[in-house]
C-alpha cells in the first residue's frame, strides 16, 4: 500500500491520489489554503460579532452540543466564561452514552450553571436509522452523527436559537478537505467565516438538508421507514427561511486547537476529570465506538483514526513517529472490543455470525465508509 509522504494516507482510499513526489491531493490542497485556514486573528472577530448581533434577542443566545468529551465541554466552558452568553446545553441521547460521559455532563452543567436538555428521539425510529446504516454501509455512526446534527438544528429552529455551536475538532472538520470533496460540512464551514446573515444561512442549509433527505431515503428498502426517520430527525424543507435559520457554528474555526492545553485548562478551571486510558483523539462518550472502529478497519483496511491523524500531520500537531504510536495505542484490547460489539449486536439485532456475513457482503459490493457526502 503506497502512502502519502507527508500525511501517510493510503493511495486509492477515499479518492487519495499521489503526485510524482509522493504527496497526496489532500496535502497539496491544504497547502494552497493553509494561510487562510490558520488566520485566526482575521476570523475571530467574526465570531464575536455574531454573538453581539443576537445577544439578548432570544430566550437563549446559543445552543451548545454537549457529549461530555473534552471538545464539547471546552466549547461550552468558553461560551459561558469568555463570551458571557446565555446558553442551552443540549445532549443527543443516542442510547449509548458511557458512564464517563453522563458523569462529565452532569458535573459540567452543574459547575457552569447552564440549562441543559437531553434530546431523546423515538427509540424505535432511531433503531431503524441505525439498522439501515449498518445494512447499507456497515457504519452505525452515520445514524448517530447525522441524527444528532439534524435533531440539534430542528431543536434550535423550533425554539428560535440562532446558533448551534459545536466542538468538532479541526482534525475532524478537515479530514475530507480535498478538491471535489462532497463533504456537506465544508460549505457550512465556509459560511461560518463570513458575516452572519440569515438569508445566506438559509440558502446554504436548505439545499444541504434536501440533498441529505434524498440520500437517507436510499438507505431504506421501505419508503414508510424512510418517512418515519425523516419526520423524526429532519426539519421540513419549507422551514428554512431567510427570516430565521439557525447556523451550525464551528468554534474551532476561529481559534487554535491544542488538545492537551484544553484538557489542562478544563481540569484547572472547572475540575473536569480526564477519562481513564486518556490519549490524543480518544473517544470516551459512546459504548459502540470500539465496535465502529472495528467495522471501519474491516471495510477499509486502515485504523479509524488515520484520516484525523493525517490532518494532524498536515497541521504540524504531531510528527510521523507520534502518528504511528497513536495508531497503535488507539487499538482497543479484546475485552473492550467484545463489550462494544455486544452493545452493537443488541442495537441492530445482530450476532457474530450475522455481522460476519454482513461485512462479507459489503466488501464484495466495494462498500467503504460514508464521508459526509
């Protein structure tokens, strides 16, 4: 397997192409935009201007998605302490929040004194979404990632909250940053770095939601199941209007990102507690995370963290040797993996044999992980 000389992404995966120097199209595209991506002094005032434009006009200035992990906790902490906003913290209850996550959420909300809401979709409908994503893509995270996003936007629209501020790291946001990328979040990121305007937001969000509605329909064999999922999670197409459309706002587009520094600040400022077995890019808020990583590697032949690690290498956040160490330590031990797989089996009414058959079928079909297209 040939890999990029700079970021280590494998040639042929996720439209990775190497030039005659062994550098991939992702790295070349990043280098073209590097100065702008990291020009935080230029863009940070746009974030402040957004908040000042809406401050005090609605019941809440913003909503912040809170999973209990370090990124979402840090964003909530900054919104309260730095920007002095009236915040509604919202947690998408996907059915698989870990004990660490629940404890972290409870203590953070109490310490910061913010209102908090658990968003619990209809479980039967939610389970249909999970099963469809597994059956067609071998990836339950699709239902979780998009379910949480669309529910959050729906909640903000219904309650007139102008921003849903999220804590996706730059390594997550830029992992599909290459020429011709179909990642739906890239247009939103570009919109975030322009002056706030409801008309512009509506013009960007409406076609994205319509595109995703069409894509999600394709996951289901039964039209009735598709209608149930779309009705539960999605905003009706005619609800995106220029009078008021919530913006999905990425905090880490406006400030530099350093995971270790953030953790230390949280521990000092609000007595946040690190999870056990803490490491860079660790994911501690979902019981089926290890199972999802196993599925990803089974279908793609690489570690689930490799796309994020590739961005870290481009950003200069780690060196190549550290990247290899990080991939090694992120592999779960067998006991953790089996526990995670058991949660997945219960979720999708599977067992080891049926999962093996599913993976075999998807490999024959050439299926690979959906990357926000």
